[in-house]
C-alpha cells in the first residue's frame, strides 16, 4: 500500500512537472514573440524619427537661426539674430495696418486689402512671407537690410499670387 502511494505521488509529481514545463514554455514563447514585436516597433519608430529629423534639417536649411554665416554677419554689425528677426517681423506686420494694405505686397486684393500673415527668414537678407486678402493668397520675397546707422529698409523682390 505504501509503495502504491509513493508510486502515485511519483506519477503525480512527474505530471505536475510536465505541466509546469509546458506552461512555462508557452509563457516563454509568448514573451519572446512580444519582445520581437516590440523590438520591431522600436526599430520602425527609430527609423521614422531619423527620417523626421532629416526632413526637419532639410526644411531648416534656409533659416536665419540655423545659418551660422548669417548670424555671424549680423553679429559683426553688432546685432543679435533673434532681435533682428523680431524687429523685421514687427516692421513687416506693422505695414499691414496702413490704409491701402501692406505696401510690401505688390498685388492688389480682389476682395479686400492684402495683408501679410506669416514670415519666414531665409538668411540675413531675405524673408519669404505669406499674404492674403481672405480669398486669394500668395507669397512675397522681401529683401531687408540695415544701413550704416542701423536703419532698417524693406524692399519687395518678387511676389506670386496663387490661382483661386
């Protein structure tokens, strides 16, 4: 009788060990599959991040604050690039409040006066700006420069009006 109890206990223990082994094996395989899936997602996210960084660097190639030569040029005039950017932007936007619209926009508004909405600095001399009268819009290239007395001058180089 005692031998049968030990034999049943032995078989029960063997079955329990086999069950535990199979259960742990399935858990391990599930975790491996999850790790592989997450690793793939991380690699995809890293490649997308790298692609986004490259696109951002490409988009910022023509940018006053990213152009060391342009910033050096302004510093040699005794000016900070951020201050120049703020001053020029303010001067361009202030012209929106003139009676016949912004004089830097060489296009007459068809449904109202043309006003500059957004300004992007290309370097220490040029700005590209978006303008609109509410229905029609376009872009204008503006040359800005400072004379010997650090007086700001703005001059329109060219503009384009997009078809509606």
